C-alpha cells in the first residue's frame, strides 16, 4: 500500500532490454545478441542470456532500456503488444489499476525512455561489488532488476521519496471540471503543473531536472529510474537520444 492509502496492480509491464554487456575495462567480452522484451507480470525470474567461457576475473556490467525495431519476445509478451511499442517508439509500457476506498482508476502509459545503465554495482555475499567476478570454474548469476514502484515516487532524486497515487488520480478530470471517466491518460498528466499540486499530496521535488514542470514529464523522468542491479544495487544512468 502506498503512503496515501492507494494500491496498484499491474496487468501489463513490458520492458525492452538491449545492449546487455559484460566488459573487460571498456571492451565488451560478451553481449546480448538481440534485444529482449519482458513482461514483468509474468511470474518468476526471466533468463535473458548466458555467457559461458569467460576467463577468471572481474568484469563490468551495463545494459540499456530503449526502443528497438526488432526483439526477442519472452513468454507473456504478445506480438501485437510489441508492434504497438514499436509503432509508438516505446521501450516501456505499463497497464494497471489503482484502488482506494471503493474508487478505481486505470492507466495505460507508454514511455520512449532511452537510458543506458553503466558501472552497475550491487550486493554480493554481503559486500557491494562492482559488476561481476568470475571465479575459476565458477559462475555468477547477475540480476538486472526493474522496480515497478518508481513510477509513483513523489520525488525524482530523494532516496526517502514515498509512493503516492492521489495526485495521479486527481488528474482524471472531465470537461468543465466534471468527474473523470476513470481512465488516467498521459495527456491528462501533462496538463497538471507541479506547482499546482497541493503540498499535502507529496513533495514532487525535481532536483536538477529543471525542465520537468508537469506531472506527465515527472512520471516520464521516473521511468528512467526503474533499472537496478542485483535487487537494490545501482547503476550510473546515461540518458541517450
């Protein structure tokens, strides 16, 4: 449950993984041969690739979430869904419902996020490790983690940001201030200026992202933060055109 009492359930959570690489310094020694689209509402761990034959040593790991023209579709991803993503230039597409006190709102939001995540590090055996370490005769299972709650944070950079939904629900307004239709569109989000959101609904801090002025841009920026490494581990984010 979110800080303001709402709950969210996804029915579709499509993510495009591309440029997954294992690096020796700046040189890739192994890479994902083809982008892969994953539906994260499908239960279980999704295997993207395996890279056998790496020599013993430490390697860097990086990956990208960006729109692609062709991809391998894992179970749970329909060809029609990928066609929609390709037509719209989306790398992320989330569909779901939010509920609170008998009120239900639905949403279907696509994002053209093109983000590269580099210098990934995360906890391994109780220590924070950069990338991956291949031991003699051993293996390492690397988890590229997607955090679905980030779309609902009330701050772009604060680690203490809270998940909220009331500000998004309130964006669903009909003509002339009438009740909305229960569907929150990205166009409705873009019509809400951050400065007009009452303080009791959240902070909505933007840090150095001075170009983020409306709720649509705010959620789109948050879409760049969903990629992590080994659970809560972090990567440096590079925004690509």
